[in-house]
C-alpha cells in the first residue's frame, strides 16, 4: 500500500520559503450564492433492491422531486441505516435532485456479509452509480454526499471511475486505514474499539452506551483488557472475525487490507471527478481531506479532477457548528454548507453556469480573529516554515518543569527523562465522546511527570499558525518498542491550556518510505538506549492566532489513554498488540541541542 503524498515541504526546501512574502488572501467565507430553490414536493419510495455484480442486492430508498424528469441524482451509501439521512435527502429532493440512500453491504436491509474493509464496497459503489445512471428518471449525472464512513464510500466509488459519476462532495472523509482509522500511525484508536463493537452486527449494537449508539471514548477500564486480540469478546462484539483481522493485520501490507487503499498516485490517477472536500480543525478524521486535495491536484485523471476544493472550518466531526467544545467561534463559523454543496451540484450535475468552478480552491477559518480566508492552495502559499526547538535545564517533566521552546538551536546539548508505565497511562482529556469535541482543556494531564512540557515565553505580539505541522524528535528508550506522542497547546493568559493539534507514532514505524514519510508497511527493531531520529507529521493541525499574552506549549508523552490503546512496550507482536499481555515499564529520554536538534516545525502566516 503506497503512503500518501507529503502534506508539508521536506526539510531540504524549508530555507527556500522562510523568506516568503506575506500571504495574500481575502477574508471571505464559502459563499453559496444562488442555488436551486426548494420548489418540489417529495415522493418517497422505499426498499428498492439493487443487484450487484455478484448477485447480492443492496437496499435503497429513493426520494424523488415531483414533476417531470429526468433528474440529476445524488447517492449516499451508509452502514448506519439509510433512514438516518432522510431529512437531508428531502432537502436536496425539494431542489430538483433524485436522492438515493443505500444500506451498505451486510447492513440493515441489504444482503451480503458485513465487513468494514472489503473490496466489494468499491465495486458496490460503481454498480449503484451505474444502476442510477441507467434509470428512466435519471439524467445520467450522479453525485455523492455524506460524511465520515460515507465519505470513504465516495472515494472508494470514485477510485473505480464509474462513467455516470460526475462529482463528489466528501465530508470528513478518513484517509487510508493506517493513516487515521482504525490505526493512527500504527496505534489503534480506543474509540474505534467501541465503533467496532457498535458495528459488529447487522444493526447497531450497544445502543445504551453513548450519544452515537455506543461509539464513545470508552470507560477507563474497558480498554485495559489484554491481550488486545480478545477485546472483541470482552466488549461483546458480534463480528464475523474482522476485529481479529484488524489486530492480526497490524501492517498495511497484511492481506486483509488488500484493495482498500485509495490514497495512492495510481488510485488518484483513475479518478475523473472534481471533489469538494470538507473538514474541521477538530475533526477526528482530519488527515483525509487535505491528503485527498493534494493527491487529486497532482494525479487526478481529468482537468476537472485536478481542481479539487478544500474547506476547513472551526468544526469537529459533525461539521458546521458555531459553538464547538463550549467555545463560540462567532457568527461567521456557521455557513450555508448544504447550500454550497447544492451550488456545486447545480453546476456539475445540472449544468448551470453559476461560477462555482471559479471559486477559490481553499477556504480556511482562522481561530482567534474568527474569520474565513481564501487561499490559492494548501499548504497556504507564503507559509513561513519556522523551527521551534526543545530545550530545558534537564527537568521538563510536567507543566511545573523547566522545559522551554526557542526559535534558535539551543547552545548546549541536554536530555529530559520520563518513565512510561503502561499500567498507569497518561489520560486523554476528551471525555466520553467518540470524537474530539473541540479545543479541550489539557492542563490536568500535563501536571504528570510522565509528560514533558516545553513552552515559549509569553508573546508580546500575535502570531498566526495555520497549516501542516511536523515534529523531529531525537529519542531513546529502555524498551524494545513504545509510542511517541507530541501535542501543540495554546496557553492563555489565564493559564488555560487548549489542545489544538497532535502527532503520534509507534516507535517501530520509525523508518520512513522512499518519500521520507510514515511507512505503514514496515516495523523496525528498536535497540534499547540507542538515540533514534523520529520524523512525525501532525495528523491533526490547526489554524489559530496565538494572541498577546499567550504562549505555545509542546507536550511529549508515550500514552494518551483511552483515546489511544496503550503500547505495552514489549516489542513483541507489534508491542503486544495481538497476543501479549506483558507490560514493560520503560525509561525514555528526549535529546535536544546542537547534536540532537529536537523541534517542531510550524506554519507561520503573515497576512497582508
């Protein structure tokens, strides 16, 4: 499985852009402009059984505009019950679109066997699109909508290039499985254990346990169970074996994952459709949208496909809220998102000349001033890639320690040491929600001695950080394996510590691929006590102004539980992920200074 293309410039190019001109951009939100009005009544037909190429029939409900067709169509494929998006289907049907809501293979009323990651989901998308395109009520132009797993189904379908598919609009679409879910840079996400339990039957399971039908960050004790291979039994899953396939298949090269990657030059180069990518700074599936934007721009099969769009709001996984995590981001934060999608499809499915194809390719919402800005590309042209170096007096443990961040390479070499005990993991502050709820207060975990904390002096002037972030750690450990976790925090004048961005990496994934990026196909040996260089891309980044009186904080730990399953440090079977219950207490050292310049690389923006 090929790794995604880079989301940042390689270090060799950083000096070339440090002197870049200030960013030129207009303060402008995504404007829906004029789009199809709600003039139709809606006719609903349920339970169409659509044949797939292998004879399995998928259940589809159809929402027709009244009146004479044919109509352009919008398809949604969901494993979450196709009655769920019906209000949204009616919204688009009133505006002249035939909307088809299909249950995924093996879920609810659809036939076949359910497994979240089987190649039939790709071919099912193709067959559904072409079935729609051949119906007498269809004008032959099909688009797709939906978020999260429903965004995955859009990309999987687009990778098969069905002729009737003319455009897609994926919201919060995850990337390939080893770059976010279920594995984040080699580390299994705790909430995805609950997702697997919830999704383990034909219909939703464990519905009493959370706002998303059992999809939570899990109770503290739930994921302490070892070995991880039998977590399915401990959590009451009813799966057909795919949980154990996930755990045993802890490399992207495992045969279980064959066929489900879509983020490669080979795959993007088969995709013919323009894509409207939408995500938020607090989206738990954030990496998918910018990776797909860059991939399609570089490799799309048609000129239209090579002009993707990217919208990043101050939102979490649900998109388009004004108040996120208790913070009000102002009246600009919430936009007419479905109106913008309608204008997108008015052009690409109805052929209306409304100018949407000439809109700026990138919209980002910058927190602090709480304003939208346009850009010609991602990362933002004119970004100043700026190094911020770790240093200390040898005691960076906790927010009470002496860790510092400096803009120049520190004059002296040094180390900071912490002990990671898998039986006493650093707690993640996300609460019981299955997704990141916003800029959460992260001050309490940073009081622990197993968290290294480095901070800048208090800012006298505001500084904007918008775009991809990287970390370079020089680290050693007494263990055969461990996890490295780096977090970016905004510390306010009142002492509040708001978590904005994260990078994680399983240590044994340290050797990059040929492009210098995370390699999900390989596990390396870790020699205890040997200093290694770890190049980490933040999987969740930010668009934030650190105002006067604020400071930047960087935190390092080896656990953030239960959002990430613990690494047991044994170095056996991918750190005991599959079968081991052996927990090893490990001593870790972060090295910094001229010989080992540990740092974060920030995308600093100067606007004009």
